[in-house]
């Protein structure tokens, strides 16, 4: 039995990333350029299922081929120690063996600050120095082996002491021309909190990448090539239906493809009915994996606002929502901003709003939808 090539699981990297060529090209250029290139600081901004983690994993693979040690970590209370430990673990194989005379002399000159062996800090350093000094020492040591460091911080929740120390340390290291780069990824509301932190204003100079939908034409081509490689036929009509159903949402692309392959395993022809069933199953799976995590942080008033918007098939007018909810313009503008910051809606032009998470409007209008559960 053939392995299903689609991987609709959060945290996994698909066998091929599509629709992000511009981002990947910019990243490749940044890590190949001399220290100081603006693209060495990036922020990936998007809701669950938009492919942030997959892109981080792709960045890691590409950077490793260009002599970078990659430290992929999740933002948490142990963030700083996790970064140091991952760098030590990933870089240890490159610095094994006895120290060179120059390294020994360097450590003597800085009065005991340094390493005992490889990338293991000596007792003096471990006990008496903090994150900034330790990271700087690792960068200096790795640079002797022509290695840079790429920090990949996933699931950034909001401003915290750890994020502040990481960001300010990074700023200092860039100023010292250390060979380091950073990519942070998170939900729109979380990264908005980080960008609005008065201490971290310099992060606004980082390249901010919004994880927009993938063009349907690229999804269609990807599906066609995938099914052909699997020696399966599919009609143009069914192929177009499957591609359009993804709405360019990377997680849905994987989920629908997975359901098609699962339902049609062993068949030479993928039927229209098979595609329709796969779309239905994929939409049902979104409730627990995407909708509930997106709605849980929102207030009841936020969700009621979204339900009012969901009644419109495409775009909602600000005036119509005010009338529908029987509220004034100030109320509408307040919740409009809250939901924009949360990355649940978009405002393509003045006075117009739209829900941007695929099929969330259908979910909000279900008869059994219970506002009390959120």
C-alpha cells in the first residue's frame, strides 16, 4: 500500500512547499548576504493552518546547507535556556576535540569566561553569566568553524520577559556584527502585542510576512502533479473543485489531499464523488483543529460580531453590521479592530470587512453552534 503523501498534521513539513517562492527566495538571499542584511530578521504572521511552522522547518533545512546551526524552539518560559541548549546540541559535532592554542589563549585572556570542552560552558560561565554573554560566546566559538546561527522561534504568544530579553540581546549582537539571524512566527494578535511593546519597537524594522492564501492555480497544479505521480487520473472538473475548496489555505490543501488519497487508495480514477466526500470530511475536521483554537481566545462579543458578519456570503459592510447588531459606529469600529488584530477578519477597503478563515462563517451559523462553549 502506497504511503499517503499529504500530511495534514500541525508541526510537520510537507514534502513540498508551494506558493511561498518569493518568501523563500528572500530568505535565501538574506542568509547568503553579509551580516547586517535586513532580511535576517523576519516575522511570520498568520492564523493556525497557514503554514508558519512548515516554513520554519524549510528555513532550517536551507540554512543548514549554508553553514548555519539552526535552533528551532517554541516560545515558553524556558525559551532562553532552550535556545542555548539546542545550539550546543546542534553545534557540538562541529567543535569536538581539543581546543586550539588560540582558543585556550582567548579564554585565558577573558579571565575564565568560556568553555570547558566543545560547546559546554565552564563552571565560571555557567554560574555567573546570563543569556547575552553565553549566546555571544557560542556565536564566537562557532564562527571559528565558519558557522552562523539561525534562531527559529515558533508559537510566539505575546510580549514576555523572555521575548524581551531575546529581542534586545539579538539587537546588541547585530550591532556587534555577529553572524546571527532570527525568524519569529505567531498568531496576528500575539505578534501585534510584541510589535506594540515599547521596549521592542526596533522589531518593527523586521521583515513582516503575512501568510496569505496560496493562489488556487498553484494548488491545482500541485494536486494534478501529485495525483499523476501516484498514477491516478482525475477529471478537470473534480480537480478544480478540490483546488477551489482549499481556498488557498495550506492546512486545507493537505487535509483535502489526504482525504482524497485515503478514500481513493488503490483506485486508478479519482471520481467526483470521492472529491466531494473528501471536501466534506475535511471541513468537518476544521472544527477542532482550527475553528475552536481561533475562537477560544475571543470574547462572546467578538464571536457575536463574527456571527453577524457570517450572514453575508462574502463581504460585510460596516453600516450593515451596526444595523444588524443595533449598535453605534464606535462599537463596530472597536470590535472590527479587535478582530483585525486577532487575524480573523480582513478589511480590504474602507467600510468593508470579511472573515478570512475558510468555512468559519458556515461553522458560526450552524444550528447547534453554542456560544456558551467559548
